[in-house]
C-alpha cells in the first residue's frame, strides 16, 4: 500500500493558522498598544501577504528576510512567508551591518521586511553588500522615512494591498521543504545558516503544547526574539490553542510589567539575563504574581540564585535547553513532586538542571564522544550532549563538511559537556570550549558563575580562561553589578573562597558590562580576548 492524498498530508505549522481562523475566529491573536487583531483577521492578512509575495515573483525555496523587533507584523510573516513557499529568515537586529550583509548574501535573500527605525542599519548592510534588495517597511507611518525611490521600498500595509486575501494556499509539496533559515548567535566566528523544515516546525509546536502544558487561550508576552529559533516556535504553537500574543516593541522592565498587568499575561519565555533584569527592577510589583506566571527560560544555564529571586516574584520558571540547530528546546526540567518539600535555594538548584527529553525529541543523551556510549548516571562522569530526532535541522546552508561533522555517528553533537544524575536528569557543566583546565584540573565556568550569582551585588557573571604561566589557565571573572550596588575584587574573592575549592576561585575580577547577543547569550569569545590581554599586560 502506498500513501495517498487521503492518508498522507505533508505536515506544516501553517495549517495551524487555518484552524485558528475557524475554531477561534474572534479570539484576539495579537495586541500592540491599542491595536488588536483576531485570528480571523490575522489569517486573512496572511493570505494577502502570501499572495503579494507570489505576485512579486517569490518562488518555492527562496528566502525572505526580516529585520525588526518583535511586532504583530512578525507574527503574520511567520505564517505568510512559508504559506507562499518561501523560507523565513529573521535576522538578529543587534548584528553589525557587515554580518547582516553576509547573511543577506549567503541566504540569497530576495526581499527584506525592515522596521523603519532600522533602515539606517539596513542601508549600511546594502553598502557592504554592494547591491540593494526590495524593501518593505514596518511601522513606516510612525517614523518619517524616504521610501519608494532607489531600492523599491514600500510600506507594509501598501504591500499587503498588492495581494488577494481571497487566494488560497495548500500545504507544502514536501514536508522536508525548508521553512526557515536561522543563523547561529555568532558567539564565535561567522554565523552558520541553520535550515529548518516544515515537519520539524510542526512537531516542535506540538511538543511545546505538551512539554509546557500550554492551556487553551493563554496570554503570551512576546519577549523571546523572533530571530531566535522563530521565537522558540511559540508563535506557531499559540495558533493551535487560540492564544493571544502581547507586544511591547522594547523589552524594558517597566513596559513588560505594565503589559503583564494590563493584559493579564499568563505565559512568556525569556533568557536568564532578562529574568535577572525583571527581578532587580524597581518597577517589579510589591506582591508576587497570583496566580504565578508560567515562564520558560533558555539560552544559557540559569544560576540558581536568579531562579530563587524570580520565584519570589511569582514567576514559575521551567528551564529548557536547546540550540538553534534543534529548533529550540530538546529538553526540559520537569518539576518532580519530591522537590516540593525542599528549601527554596535547593528547589532553585533543581530547577537549573537541563532535565529530560522534550516531547518529540527522540533521543537526548550524554555520550562519551570517544566510544559513543552513554555516561553512567552518577552526576560526575562528563560526556557530550547528543540529540536525535525530527526537530534537528536539515543542515548548515552551503556547508556540507560542517554538517557532516555535526551529524557524525547519527547524532547531532551539541558541543555541551554534561553529566547525568541518578534520577536521569541531565546537567550541563560547560560548553566544551569553555572548560578551564588549571594545573591539570577541569573547572566548570558554569559552576563558578553559579556561585558568583549568589552574591547580592552581582547581576550577571561570566567566567573564562585566562592564560597563566604557573597553571596554564586560571579562572577570570567578569561581573556586571546590580544598579546601585558596590563590591570590590577582594570581597568577591573572599565570597568565592567560602564556597569553592581553592583552585576554582577566580584569580582575576573585572567589573564591566558583559557583551551579549540579542538572545541574552554572553559573548565569551570577546571576554577571552580581554582576559588574554589582561594576562599579557596586567597594568
């Protein structure tokens, strides 16, 4: 028996939108200030956008780029571009112009949707690229911009009018067809182009409903950037449950807290650095949220101290772990009933684990890279996280050699060193490249950072290797202090000496703003460069 149209339909998250328009037609899909759109209105607009893209000549498999902060238009483009057969490429808006030019060229983008505020950055990118692309401007009515001249710019709403909202679009011909092109964070070297397929995006959205126990009609605050794994696949998942996505444009704590209170937010996702900012903000409510707000955090292992502070704020945080290459989460730290009786500090330590396989992740293992065998669940033996499943990327665009290396032995190798505890929960010890080897001893930068976050003055911490004549390498800590707080290096060292083995205590303390990607990941390659310079010239 062969599959046919009756029993085999290519999977695509675009189908969730058609269902939302039928099941939840009058439910609010997006909120931006006073502007509100229902799921029926969003679906109609998406068909118009897809039609306009086709009329502009977009063909299946061609890339369309987006350079904008989180706005309602991005929710629409998340559906409309793949609906038209295109490949959605949402670009990190904190990148420099040269890197943006590289992405536009490498991904062979045909058209760019750009927030009007970011047109100067895009113009720089075009200058670096040596050519221009057609541009559709978002928010153009609010910010004066010269449009319609060289380069063919047009406002978003005018572009929408070019299409026919009555036009219909079916599923992709092949569920393996590319749906999105996401570039790695650029924590080291050139970002790599990660290609997603429709099947993986569909399954990841379903997995999110189960893994997060996402109920019907959640009110979701849009914090996770759309350029990070397509907003962790949450926009697609929300369509399945008739959720409402609340936008604030800028991620300032006062704006986020105001939106939470005004719209009755129930869920959001955020990197640990954002949670830290919220917990430290003077705009935080005096009483904890009741009922608690459900939060997913990812992007870097959260320090237990941060989780303890956010719990006191009424944020019920679940740590999830994943990579750009895996559509986002591949594991989650499911709460266990036996943790209920633990003191808050110990509960926070448990919450900081990377946990167990996410629904639809076929295999989430910690393997000895040399033998390919699982490490024992003793909480001490270190291996590398390896992943297998339908939510692993197709591969790196135009880079078959790196793709083959990443998929060696039938797994995707994460580059993260981890252990497995007796209860089966996985815990990251470090990025393999971030392990500090001092006098023959391995030091986990994550462990040292966790201790530093316990200090009341510390808002963010990053520990990297500093060259040492005596030890080969020694820990160097870069610290960002909380607003109004003060600390000196001697105080920090003494604090660590009370909590860490002597060889793990940082030998240098630097107070500075930490360089971060827009997803909250600390750019340790920059800090390693600073540490090397400090070692060469301590003065």
